[in-house]
């Protein structure tokens, strides 16, 4: 089982790294769009109207992709003062409970994000002319990644493998 999980971990690491790069690219792109909007408004006296719509759309993507990667790397919000005094076995149980809750939250993101996308698919985002449903696809994708990464963490822990925890920058080399 550990050999299988090491292969899964490699695939998930590639998926997480790709998601993080896409999130970073989105952040840079949004910054360029907003800078262009400010330049157009105050220097050219001709405000480009499409930049705000694209920036908001892109922002949803880098937020949800980054949050999903944060789940895998153990950077999600947690209150872990108690964990410093508990035995390792109890810590593992609490971490697993946390990952189960995150999995449930991710499933909620998928279900409700799909409902929002479906209800807004026929509308069009002004200034860019694409379906309003695309604004919610990022929620669905973020939810899918959170579910995958949380399940990976649970399975790794059940096999006795290390998972990243808050404050650790990445998994040990042999577990990537």
C-alpha cells in the first residue's frame, strides 16, 4: 500500500505544483490587468472596461487553487495549541478528523458550486462576453482538489506515511 501511495503522492505533488503555478500566474495576470486599468484611466483618460471583469474572474481561480494546495501542504486554518501536548497517536486522529471535515467542505463546494454554475450558465458576464457560470467553475475545481488532497492525506496517514503539517514547507523528499 505504501508503494501505491508514493505513486499517488507523486501525482498529487505534480497536481499541486501545477495548481500553484496557475494560481501564481493568475495573480500576476490580475495585477497586470489592474495596472493597465489604472494606466488607462489616469494616463490615457480611456478606462478599459474588460479588465475588472477578467480580474474578478481570475481572482476566484487563484484563491480556490491556492486554498486547495494549502490543504495538501497543511496550511489550512487550524487551532493547534492543544496538539503540542498530545501524544502522536491522538494528534494523528485529530488531523484525520480535520481532513474529513475539509473533505466534506470540498464536497459542499462541488455540489453548491455546480448549482450556482448551472443557474448562471445562461447569463453573460458584461464586457467579456462569456458565460456567468465560469465564475463558479473555480469553486468546483477548488472543491475537487480539496477532496483529492484531503483523501490523500488521510490515506498517507493510514499507511504510516508523513503528511505536511502547518509550518513545514513541504513533504520529505522520499514522500513526494
